[in-house]
C-alpha cells in the first residue's frame, strides 16, 4: 500500500518543463483559432469626398462601384458606393490585429524567458482582453 502512494505522487508530479509545454500548446491552439477567424475582422477605411470616414470591409470593387460592409450598433449595413464618391481607400489594422500582434510579441518573449511567472503574466493579460 505504501508503494502505491509513492507511485501516485510521482505520477501526479509534473515538471516545470512539462507545464510550460502544455501552456505553450494551449496558447498555440488559441492563436491558430484566432487566426482562422481573423479573415472577417480586418478593417478597411473609406474616406469619402464629402468628408465622411467609414470603417468596415470592402466586399467587392468592380472599378465603378464599391460594395462596403460596416457595423452600426448591432446591425450590419451594406453600402453601394460609386467609385467617384470615394476619395481614398485605406487598408488598416483592426483592433483585433493590433491585439494579436501584441499577443504574438508577448508569446515570443515568454518562450525566450522560459519562466513560469512570464507565462502566468501572459495568462493574466489574455484574461484581461478576454482571449
């Protein structure tokens, strides 16, 4: 009976290295999930000749007309704009893209540091931004 208790405690013990590998795997899976969903989150900015600035996503551009999708409150709005109404079309990083760049930098730093406290800080940061 005493031997079983010892074996259980040895099996239950995981090294810091194993914990870090598990954490790295977990964050890797999360990162790939976000990258998979990122296609719909890119932001385009349209500057119209009348001075309005719209943020959303260009759905199509046939040279004469631009179909632009944007969110207003909880609604998706699709606009059909003539090309001559548009002063400038600018591809821009969305909040999501900036957040993911920050996450990738923190993840690289955690790999380099190989410290459990750095990984713990990364977990807290992810919780703060609901990742």
